[in-house]
C-alpha cells in the first residue's frame, strides 16, 4: 500500500514549499488561484504525468515522499528532464519516463512497487485487442482532475472516450482476470492466416516428399542398373585382359622360338655355303690332278725292300674323293635339317601373325568395353549426384514435422466482441453498488451503479440528465466507491485518492448544505482504510477527523501553496 507523506517544491531564488499529508481525509482549501490544483498536479507529475505544472513559477524541482510497506520513498523530478530520481533505503536510482530508452523504466518501477506484473495486458476495445497495463492507467482511476470532475461521461472513461480499458483494468485489480481466453479479431485473422500458411506449407512439403520419394526410387533403380553394368563390364575387362596376357605370352614365346630358329637357319645356311665352298675346292684339286701328266716316283717297298713305281697324285685324289663324299653327305643332312627349320619358321610366322591379329581384335573389343565402362561410370556419377539432391528428404521431413507441430500452436480460434455487460465480472458492479450505497442518506437517498452506463445513478436518475454541480458530486462518489471497493478487498494498489473541486460547481439544490456535508461525511466514512486528498474552494463543513490545509490568499495564514508566488 502506498500513501503520500509530503510534497516539496523548490528551485533557485525561491522559498521551498512543503505540504504534509495525514492518513484519512485531507482537504486543501482556499480561494481560487492559491495553488490547490497545482498541489494535485505536482503529485501527479511526480508520479509520471506528462505535463509540468510549475512553468514560469521559478520552482524547478518536485519532490514527493511516499510511505510504502514500512519504507520511505522519495521521488524527485526536475523541470525539463524526462526522468525521475528515486531514493529508497539509502539507495539512489534514476528511471526514465520514456518507453524508447534503454534506461530503467519508471513504469516498471511503480508496477513492481505496487506488486503488479509489468507484462500484464488488458483488453482495450470491442475487437479484443490488447494493450499493456501501465502505472499511468492505474493512476487514472485514483485522480479525478478539474477537467473531468463535472463531466457527463462516466469516470471509467479513458482519454480516448472508451470505457473498456478502464473497466478491464478495474476488473483485473478486482479479481485478477485478464480475459486470456478471449481472442481479438486481429488474432483470429492472424491465426487463420498463420494456419493457412502452415497448412499450405504442409501440403507442399508432403508433395515434395512424395516427388523426392519417387525420384529417389527411380534413381536407386538407375544406380543399381549402372552398378550391374559396371560389374559386368569389369568382369569382361578382367577376362579380356587375362586372355590378352595369355596371347601376349604366346606371341612372346612364338617370337622367341622364331628368333631362335631363324638364327639356327642362318647358321646352317652359312655352314652350307662353307660346305659348297669346300666342294668347289676339292673339285678344283681333283680336276688339276686329273688333267696333269702322270709322273711316277721309284720307291723301295717297305716290306721286301724291292723297287716299286709310286704315283703320289693318286693318294691326293683318293683323299679328295673321300672328303667330297663326306661333305656331300653332310650337305644332304644339313639340307634336310634346313628344310625342316624353314617349314617350322613359316609355321611360327603364320602363328605369330594369327596371334597378333587375335590380340588386335581383342584390344579393339577391350577398348569398346572400357569405353562402355567409362561412360557408364559417368552416368552412375550423374545419378548419384541426382540422388544426393533427394537426400534433402530428411531435411524436408524435419521441416514437415516442425510445421505439423506448429499447427498445434495455432488452434482455430473464434473472435467474439467484448461486451462489458456480459464479460466483466457482475459481482464487480454489485460490490461497487454496495460501496456507493454507503452514501445513502448521507448524500442522496439511493445510490447504485448501472452496468449499462458504468456510472452512478442517484435516486433512480441517470447522471446524463443532471447539471454540472450534481455531476461533480456524483463523479467524486464514483471514484471514491472504486477506491473503497479495492481497499475493502485489500486490492487497492495505492491507498490514496485525489479529487479536484467536487463541490465547486454545485449550485442546483436547496439542500446544498446537506448534500455537501453528506458528501464529506461519506469521504470520512470510507477514508479509514486509505488516504483521500481533496482540493476545494467552496466552503466546507466543519467535521472532525479532517486534515484541513488552508490557503488564505492574504497575509493572514498561508497565502497559497507556492510561498514565493502570489496570484
């Protein structure tokens, strides 16, 4: 609970002005232009109001001392600054009045001080749109300024002439209800659009998954077919290479044998030439012996030692014939051998030609298979690359799962127009009537609250048919009953109420004295639980238990609020 202890204003070259307040009913009384309204405006400014009330007075600082839960809090605000200095429990902090700054917010400080979550949002219109519940929207309930005091409109009307924000704020303070189940038209539209987008995405992703699955299966078949062909080609290449190696081995052996036989044939051919040369030489010798005249030599017989005739050419000729026969025999054998080798060489040459032709044909087939192998490998790579693209199947599945789960976060919601009569707690209006009926007999005979108008009705008469004076009294009773209601259930976040000039315009009734006296008695009756501060320039009844702060507008007593100012 927060109560106001005192108000101080000061500045350079002016006398400090202080007003002390007590519990219960405080009356700031005096003639016009003595600063009564300025007192209330200074309190409101220290509590975060947007206007500065001391322009041109020389007073540049407002300091408001609050009592809250056994601690003393000093709020200080300077002219031209958009922040409030807070001193509490020997600690000093600065809080910004702007929402567009990174500095700590005064709104958050005050909401924390009165124990209300800063994140609460209330309904602000029939379309169930929401706005933040702020300290200033709460303070609006407990300050009835001069501009609103005689209004024909309900005091539960906000600055935008809407009752809904004030009623939903009051409803929250009364029972904690924020109407979370009510959906705004905007949210209905946004939710429907979001669901439509999610459902469309789910359909698209399902279609994409189906296409990816079909393509993936087709690519798998293609890859399997390519792998089968590659395996087949690999086996063919292996067999062909093995066969080629065998042919190469045969060709090598055949060439080797052909080389050996050719060398042997050449050697035999040279030997044959030598034999023919020897025959020519023997023929030459024999022809020479045969054609020479015969000459005999007389020699002794080696046996009987008798003289015999010996022709030496006969021995040479005989030896030549023997050599001739011997060489001729060798020539015949060599000729047979050479003929055999010649036949073998031809056979080897034919075999080599055949083997090489077979190998060339095999090479051509091998090249063809290798080309098929390479082209199939390239085609396999293409299908594998395409298959990789279908691997986003998992990613698409994850997206699909996420969107399917998100769909649960956006259930179908239906907008219903917010209506005070049907949506606000009816017991709120019953309890408000109970509170305002405390004035029965004090002010008017009968007082109640109309749900339809969200306003007070006195003696069965709507406020709209009353004059300004009656409106001032009725409006004061309305805000007082709201304050009393929340104090009664200990849900009042501030415990102070400020009313500017509730009877100033009251001239309509012959029972004026009784009505004004009854009004102040009503204030006293409900001020036992909270603090009421009233500014008034009309004569007030003399009633005990009132703290009257009198401004005289002359040198007798206190001239006015600002000690350094006159008029």
